[in-house]
C-alpha cells in the first residue's frame, strides 16, 4: 500500500492511498506521519482508500510538507515503505 497524496478540508488532513485501508482508531497515534512537523492527534475510520487525521498544528492548507517515515500504529494495512510530498 502506498500513500499517494495528502489534502485538507480546512479542519483535517485527508490521506489518499492506492487501495482500501483499515485504520485502528483506538490507539494514540505515533509519530510515523506528520505534516510540517505536527504530530497526529486523532485518526478517523477509513472509508475505502481514504482516511482523515487531525494534528496539533493549526495550519490546514496546501503547500505543507508531509512525510510517512514508517508504518504508523494507526494504519492496520501494511505500507510499501516511506513516502513524502506536499499537501494539496
């Protein structure tokens, strides 16, 4: 599974994967994924290949750097490897 892109809706980060995913919303998110250095604070249930996250930052906008450095504890579906990009 690969993380393709990260967009925002003004209050959450929307993560788009290349196939269906399963999330574990019952854990405290680890630091495997961040946007502009802001840690994830909550994860929504997955809907198909998409899930949404909130973080401890306040800037939900395009052009922010993101990175997935390892398999996050909240993503049950195995990742192919690290990825990074810029929010849209």
